[in-house]
C-alpha cells in the first residue's frame, strides 16, 4: 500500500520536491521503480489492490488526503538495489512528503 500511496503522490505532484532534492539520494531511481519504468509494473493503487485486497479508490483517497498535509511514511529499510520481490515488502524512507 505504501508504494501505491507514493505512486499517487508522484503522479499527482503531491510531494515536496524541494525537500526531496535537498534531503534525499537516489530519488530518481526509486521514482522510476514506483512509476514502473524499471520493471514495467507501475505501483498504482490498482496494482496494490491485486496484492492486498484494499480497494484502489480507498488508497487513492487516502493518498490525496495525506498529500495535502506534512506526511512521513516509513516501512522497513530496503534499498532500490535489492530484488523487486523484497522491495515489494514496502519502503518509503523519504521524509518531507507534502504538498
């Protein structure tokens, strides 16, 4: 679900680009993974629905609600260099996501 929330934030421009530019490393590669440019599977709310059973509309609504506030998500500490199946466990370590 975390990856799907991140997808909405990225696709709908609901994150603090200045903060990410100043305070993160490797965002572009991670963004490309979220958008499916790396493996052909965009991590959309519909993608996570198949994985979790949580309706895509609910994830999209939550992401949009959180995207209007200062929000930080963290789940694990996996890196982009790890195999996709392990990354799928969920990881957003980028602080400062907000509109």
